[in-house]
C-alpha cells in the first residue's frame, strides 16, 4: 500500500467517523450507559412507565443569539415558566371519558379532557423483547396529540362531549364556548396508521366573533433507551416541511445544539457545565408549513393539514434531560400554528388534517403524499442519489426477507449480492495491486536514480506504469466505490424498524449490540460493559484481509495499516447494531475468499508458466 492509498484509507475512515457525528441527534455527555429508561421506544408502556410532562416540570427559556440556519427561522422568547401548551385556567367538571378507535394495526384513544388523542397502541409491535404480549404504546397523557391551545374554552382543561359514531370508525367531538363558538371535530380511522381529522368552528351568535390565533399540538416523544452506549445516535428529532417551494424538510436536530447554547467542537458539540445550558427551548419555522413530524428511532407522528390550507407556522419545542451531564435531549414536540380570523354571525370555518402515528417503515410512508416519506433515510443536500441507494438497499433487504423470513439470513444474502455486484471492480483492483507489487523494484530504482529531480522521477514512474498497464490509483477504487454503499447500509440498518427485536442465532435483537456477556462494569476510556462477538470477528477479518492484500508500499506502513486501522474500527464500531456488524463481518469474509481464490489462480498460472 503506497502513500496515496494510505491517505485515501485515512480520509475514508475520517469520513465514516464524521458521518456518525454529523447525522446525530445527541451532543456531548451522552456516551456511556444512560439513566433508567423513562420511555420505551419513544413511547410509554402502560404497565411499567409513567410519563411526566416536560413542559410543566421544566422552565422554558430561549437561547441567546442562536445560529439556527435560515434567517426565516425565529426563536420564541419566554421570560417565565409556562404551562403545557393547551392548558388554560378552566378546570374539569366531569370525569374523564376515553373512547377508542380500532383497526387491525392500531388502537387510538381519545379523551374527553380536550377532545384529543391520549394514546396510540401499535398492535404489530412488541413493547419489550422479553414480553411478547405487551404492545408499543405512544402515551400522550401529559400532552395529548391534536390538543388545541390558546383557544378559550377549547383546551385540555375543558370537558368535551366525545361519542363513537355508529360505524365504529369515527369519533365525534363537540364543545360550545362562552364566546359563542361551537367546536366540532370528527376523527376517522382508516386501514393503517393514519387518521382523518376535520375541525369546524361555527359562530352561533348574532355578532361577529374573533377566533384568536391558536395552535394544534403533537404529542411529546422521548428517545428510545437502547442498550448501546454509542455517542451521537439517538435519532430524536422534529422535521418540518415549509411551504416555500422546496421538497427538503427542515431537520431540527441540527439546530437544537445552537438553540440550547452549545458552542464549538466537532459538529458543534463541547462538554459544558449543564447549569449554563437552557433547560428548554422553542423556535418557529418562519414559513407556512405543509407538515410537521415528531420522531424517534423507530416511530413517528406526522401531522399534515390539507394541501389547500397549510398551517401559518410551526413551533418546535425541545427539552434537555437535566439528569444527564452535558447536552442530551429528553423530549421533543411541535405545534402547528394558525392565524386569528373573524367569523361573521352564523359563519363557520373548517380545517382538515391527516395524522399518522406509527412505525418509520418506508413501504408505508412511501404511500403518503407530499414527501412525508422523507422523515426517514435523510440525505445531504445534493445527495439525492444516496437516498435512492438507501431505498434500493432497504427494498432488496425486505424482498430477500419475503423469501427467507429471517433478517439475519437476509442481511447475509444481501451482503453476498453486494459483493457479487462489486466483484469485477475488486478483482480488477487486486490484479492491479499485484502488478504494482511486481513493479516496485523498478519504481525504487527510478526513485533512487532521480531523487534530486522530482519532476523527472514522476514522469519516469508514469511511463513505467503506462508500459505495464498499471494504475497507481486503481488499488483504492474498490474501497472508494464500496464506502458509499457501506454508509448507505449503515443508514438503513441502524434504524430499520424491521430489525427491531429480529433474532438471529445467538443475537436476540439485530437492531442492538449482541451483549452476549454483561461485565457489570465499564472498561476505562472505551466504556465497554459487555462482550460483543461480531465486532471482534470484524477486526480479525480486517487484519487477515490486509495481510492477504498485495502491497507495493513500505512493509512498515503495511504493518501499521494491518493493525492500527482494524483496532481503530473496533473502538469506533464496538457498540453498533449487530445487523451492521453482521454485514461487515460477512463482507470481509467474502473479500478474504476472493483474495484466496485469486491467489490460488495466480499460483496455478505461475506454475504453468
């Protein structure tokens, strides 16, 4: 391996490290074991978890002079603590009544306290690995989804009349206010995880009535507490798609650090005294909004007004977990905002929405219009091809699973397909490296002969390579081509809901590290507190592959690359999802097989000659 190849390898390694940082939703102070789970899968399991309201237990503040990207984004200041959005001074006069809509996939519970969604149960998804009966419950008790705020008489502290229609698929909500406005809402369930909501505001007085500006809330979501102690990968985020002519959503996780006052360091992160960080922040999109999404690793809420009436704006809220040192998000939420309007006597106005509360599963989200599938598989600006690659790999993984219904087997077969696809390139690269290895003595002679004339040395080397049809850059081509594919697979495998609780051999959950043996303590610096087999296998195969790969460089450099790089990758990826480690280990094993076969073929050819 020559200096150029070593430089390329180091740069690719740095790219991989940076990818993890820049696509993260967490900041410093989050490595290592997390505190006990407050919420399961960004949701609460009714049997074991009680959710608290972050907006009533924390003070709300605003960062000073935040750098949040486009000038159209504005930050909402709050000088004193505020109650949960949607709360008002009125009290409840009746006991809470909960009515539930159901289909084959979900149960949606609507409360009479606010006429909003109190919880969503996802019937297709287990809440825990250990309990096969308990289902994922998105518990919004502390902040109901679709709750109205800043509308007198129509908040979560008011009692609404809630009834189930005869069809059993629609809930009707009604509430008159002291101002003479009668509010009517219908919530209808379809065949999947989507609801249709239609709100009507009617002026039943004989004088004009002003409907003040108001918001419609989305339920707060927490991070999934995973077994991995990997820095920077919690996936807690809010996305908004502004009605500004583009199809690229705003990812608020990229702005939260600045909003909270975190400054400097890699990806805008430094360890700071938690007392100096804001406990809670709010910001606005600054444009009319087509939809807003609140999500964690596997599940998402998407609230989308009808296309003819986008929301006037969207307010995004984030709360920091003050029990964890440094910067760590606890909950995120959002509210669609609507401007005030005046209703003439007898006049009414209607707003319609679609609300999705379910898994981040691409084949379901792809059926939704207006780019709502972009809440997953994000790509950097100008990298549309990368997102297409992610979608293609995810489709191929699920297609293989439909034939071989085990995701571990599907990942192995996917790896084989990817390796076969790149086989000609890797074969050509290896053959070129063997040529370079044979030419190395001649290259050394040229370097010695023209050591005082670098320009002539370069010319003679290029002439030698042309004469023997060797390309010094070809050795890195297989790696350059495969790294984007690896990053695409990394993106797919780290957050595919299909892999959640998917078993394979000794691995109970492919979306998590193996954790074969719990140490009961964490190793210094590395923070390893368990035994994971696949990362060790991956490291061993990397060392083996390096030793088999032809090299034309300095033996000392080759030895360094064969030892230092695998150890660095082990430290970086030890706590990654076992699905990714399975892919890499199999991929490295296939690369070794290819090198062994090529070596045997070369030996036979040389023997015949």
